[in-house]
C-alpha cells in the first residue's frame, strides 16, 4: 500500500568500479568491505540523501563488478547498521535519521516527526464507540464492567510514509468531549494532551514482529522488527486512555538522560 503523497528520489549512480582516491581500507580487505565503505561514504557525505531510492540489486552488482550474492550481503550489512532500509516491493532506500521518543515523557508524535525535518500528517483509519472488552483491560487497561469506550486506529505519516500505527482506547466518562471529536484533523494523542489533564502514566516497551495486518499498514514485510510502546494514563484513580504505538524498528529509537541521584529520568525527544 502506497501512502498518498509518498515520493522518493533516485540515488546518484555509484561508480562501476571504486574510484581512484576512494576510502582506502587495510590490506586484505575484501570486495565486500570496499563496497560497504563506498556506499556508507556516499550516504554520510550527502551524495545519497535520506529517502533516496537505490538502483536494483542486480544493477548495483553489475556496476561494482561483483556477484549478486556479494551485493546482497553488502546491502544487508548497511541495513543492519541503519544506513539503508530494505523492503519488499519498494526496494532499498537510504534510511531517514532515526526519530527519537522520550522513554518517560508523553510526547506528541507531531513533534517527533517535525523534529526530523519531515512533514507530518495523521490519517484516521477507524473510529467507533463500543462496550469495553476483557482483552482491552488486559492490554491497555480500561473502565470496569464493560463500560462504553471510544476505540480508534490511525496512521501517523512522515513525508507521506507510515511512521507509527496507533491503536487507542479512550474513556469518554473521564475525557469529556472525546465523543464529539472526529479526530480526522487532530490525532487523539495530541487532543488528549491539550484537553485532558493526567496524573499517572505507565509505559511498556518491547520489540515485536509485525503481524500481517500491521505490516500492510506500515508498509513492512510480515515479521519485520517493530518497536511497541503501550501506555496507560490516569487522572487520580480514574482511567483516561490506553494506547499501543507501533513503529518500524529500523526508523525509531528510545532515549533517556538521567543522573545517578535522580528520582526520575529526564528525557529528550
């Protein structure tokens, strides 16, 4: 699924052989090492900027004068190092700088995207009022006794590409005004930060593999590594909201800064 407005630019052509004066590696380095170092240099010095679409693997192998297997291994190493993103159907692209989320702060995803220099947009996928379910309480917390909840799912986009898949429950008995919001222009998290006070929040962070439906929405391969953040928020003892945020693992990281005597971590996003 291609997100509306998504554009990619072709990367500048790599040399068919390593140019004279390119990075010199220690004697005994393999052709694989030379290719990795050459492409890494093209990315670091900006000749291949973030989002650039690389030529197909067979074309790169021909230009570098190596087998497709050697080229595949070199690109795979650069992907593991975070320089490239490789996806089925869309091919290989230069990775965007990894967005950062604060570990303990409740951050606005708009700010996460914009701080990386990309355009932000929220796309609401589904919205409905329904009774709370047992599985809701297990995953996200929730009001007791099957009380009515607002269930939402949406995509946060960065330059038209999926950045984060959000699945959220809101307790309308506490978050007054939530029923009247359609959340097409303003993401639910941003609205809650502006409209509803909170006093206690808990985070659970883990690595997960993208299930088929999630992978389709995030434009990932099924089983690709993702970062999952599950957060529950309360005001006093009343449950306000629970959210599951799913990020492509290759494009996101968590950060926290703290001192040895600090009672709380200070964070940056």
